[in-house]
C-alpha cells in the first residue's frame, strides 16, 4: 500500500524550482530545507547529490511522511525555530516557496544567512504579468493554479515581486550569487534580458545568496 | 521493503551461536515461534551474564560486585559486529521484548516492532534487550542475594540511577565485543536510557530513538511515583522491605501503586472511549464499594495481574531511578550540553495524548539537538491512547521507525556488509 504510494511520489513530476535549487547545490553538502513539505526536495538531493539533509516542516502530517521515507525532518516553524540552530551549521539553507508564508521574511532571511554559508530562496513572483493582469482587469486578488487560495484563507501572507526581493537582499546586505526566473512552462528565462522583463515574465524566482 | 515468506518449517541451528568471555554464563536457547504475530521463528537466546570481577561503580558512590545482567537476544551478530540494536525497557518492562514471558506466558511486549520483517528486523539485526539493574527478572536487584550478608538485599540494595543501568549495559556490550551499537531504542524509562547512552557514550551509538520520554523527570511524575512507593510501604506485608525473608508479599500495596500508575499511562479520551461510565456485569449501581464500573474492575485486574510478575522493592528502586534522572542538571541546566558534537542520528517520537511525557518534553530534546546541529527527526504521533501508545499498534510510529532505521542501515552500509541474508 505505502510502497505504491512511495513509488507514485518518486515518479511524480519534480517541481521546477527544485531542479534549479538542485543545480545550485554542490555534492555532499550539508543542507537545511526549511518548509520542506513531505521531503521531496531532500529526497531528490539525497539521491542525486548525496547531501546530508535536514528539514523543518510545519505540518506534522508531512513530517511523519518524510521521516517514514528515512529523511531527517522535525516539526517546526521557520519564524520561531531557526534561532535554535548554531551559526554556520550548514552549507545551504533552503527556503523553497515558503518565504511568502512566513510572518517575518526579513528575519527569516537573516537567520538563513546566519545558519548557512549560502541561502537559496525560491518564491512565486507577484510581479508576473498574469497576476498584474488579474488585479488590473478585474480588480480582484489574483487566484491562479499555483496560488489557488482566496485572499482570506491563503497561508501566503507576504507576497513580493522579483524586484522587491532584490531590494530586500540589498537591505540585509546579502550578496546575490545567482538569480534565476522561470516562466509558466518551467523554462528558465535568459540572463540577458533586463530585470523588469524577469519581473514581468518570471512566474517563480530562485535566488542563491551569501553574506556580504 | 521486501516481503517475508512464511516458512514455519525452517530450522535454525543455534549451536553456532555462542557468546564467549570470562564471565560465567548460563544460557538457555529456544525457538520462539510465537503463534500469531511472527510466522517465522526468531533465533532467541536467554542469557544471564554475571560479571564476577567487575565493579559496577554507582552514582551514589556505592559499588555492586559481582553483578548479573539477564538479557534476551534475537537474531545474529554479524562478522564486524555492526548490526546490534539495544532495546531498553520501561519501568515495569523486562528483557522479554519479543519472546514469551516466563511468568505470564504472554508474548513479548514489543513484538509490534521487534521480529522478522518488523522495523527492528531480527533477520537483519542482532537485537539485545537487558533487564535493568535493580530489576527483578534475573538482573541484580533488591531481591538478589547480598554477598556480604548471604540474605536478600531488600533495602540494603544501593539506590541506582538511569546512568547506572546504562553503565551496566555498557559492560555487557563490551563483553560482547560490540564497539558501536547500530541503534539504541526505548520508550518512557527506556527512552531515558537511550538519552543517557547518546549523551554519555555518543561515539558508541550510531542512531538513537527516544520515544515518549523526557530528559528529566517532571515534578508531577515524581509525585505519582511517590504515591506508588507510599502505597507499597503502607502495606503491612512489606515489612520494611524484608518481605521475602518474612515470607509475606505486599501484593495490595503494589497493586494500588500499579493502579494509580496505570491511569497515568492512559488518557481521559482513552478511558472514556474504552469504558465510559459502563457498569461491570450489572444493571445498576449497587450503592456499595464493589467495582460497579468497568473502569474500576479493569484497574483492579491490572493491579493484581502486575504483582505476580513484579517485585515490590524493585518498583521502589526503579521509580527512584527515574525520579533522579535529569540531563539538564548534569549540564548546568542547559540540555544542549548533553549532546555536544554528537554524530548520532536521532529520531524523537512523542504522542499527542501522552500527559505523562508530553510532547513538550520531546520538543525540549529536539531543541537541544538542533542547537548542536545534530541529525534529528521528530514525529509527534496523533493518538488518543496516552503514554501507552508507544507499546501499541500505532501505524505512524511504526512507519516512522521503519523509515528511520532503514535509512540508518543504508547510511552505515549495513545492507552491504554481512547482514544475515534471508536464510530461505
């Protein structure tokens, strides 16, 4: 029963941002995945990069699922529990599609850069043209297939655009080592186009940061 | 996981399995083919190892010598002795984790987890379960003979601690030639032993699974233990602890202690859903003090069943050991100090309805471990069964432990190095 389930999970499509995050992480690294869900990214990194991975996840159900897969995951909250980790205890701290659900994204980001040498953050870009269009044309908070919740029941309380995030990085004095945006089809946008185009066409963005 | 063929005719030759050492051994071997749970026999050995010339220096300053450890082992130790799992029992548990209890005839207390094809797979691992020092199932305890007087120790037995129990286990593990245990696992007081192992002997513990436990015994738990001890000592048959010589038995006191303790192992929801206010084999209340309610009858039954298999003085000593357990105090109040630079993999397990060792106790352990950037998993299992859940068929607990142990085996390279292959 659970074997079938596991197989299905492994065969199910890998998230686009996970593939990009994977490409940013060097083999055998120590990785902390904050908001790791059921551990899909950690599993991918364990299989393909042989990382020493740990996860924090807010949903106990997801945690139990991840631990049953042999992953090292604890129940916890990015906003309150990162303070427990010592400085520089990981090579990478990953926050994939989670920052928009944190209460204090700035503090969380600072914690990531304290705990790890590199922080990798992926987030849905609120500057994407479809979202802009929904607000402009209908005057309503956008609901898309990737962001399906209504404004009143969404866990996502701190949306930002690619430009906003780049500004936050400056504010906390983080160095952007690499920034990649992907369009609605999961295709990476070219490096050569200007930032405002990334901000318009990028559905999700992945930033690799270090401390300046 | 591979599925296991049900092969009841399989014969396991146990003559090859032999422990060596200077210690005097008495040994019985048996095929445990426990009927329903394990279709396949486990290679089981019941052993009693006496350390004649070893001094067990206790935290109190006293010394036990000689001392005896009775233990059960299941499965086979591999060539490089890397596949050993130590199972630690709880307050009123014993070494019969996966073998028939010699007194009650009941199947092992953790067969839900230990056996062929189970998460603690006796086809793959060499599983050891010892009766703790202070216990009453063959290890040295207050009912043993004091070599200085030739009589049973009774209250002359020194007060022992969780640290002392573990120290005795270390002697046993040494005598078996095992450098590092692949895993140490246990619930409740067993979990305290796991934490003690991981804290004091961390290099010798590859992975640790403390379940439904705490790094220090709470005030409320000490209070419950005190009620139990006072119940025992208030029984006139206790005779100041010398009941064995006086040929009496403080059954009533010990049964009351067990009844009170048993309530703490359950939960309000569990009691409500199991018994409610149902009456025991009667139509209406009797206006007397018979066991009108099912829950009363159940507790009385639990109490009196317990005294047949447990020594009253052992109950005093082991509850005391739990009360004294405090890993915080040993590290100047900072639990993180107990796990500095630990390389051990941890899987901490708690249950939502456990009010004896509540989830927050496990969370403290997890926080101390993350403060050391330790490799830790933590599952809080939704259950209404209270503290006892760790002994019961909780599918999420079982799958978490299975996942954790098999990932550990992979990391340690156990699947490749001499784990006994399926003998069929």
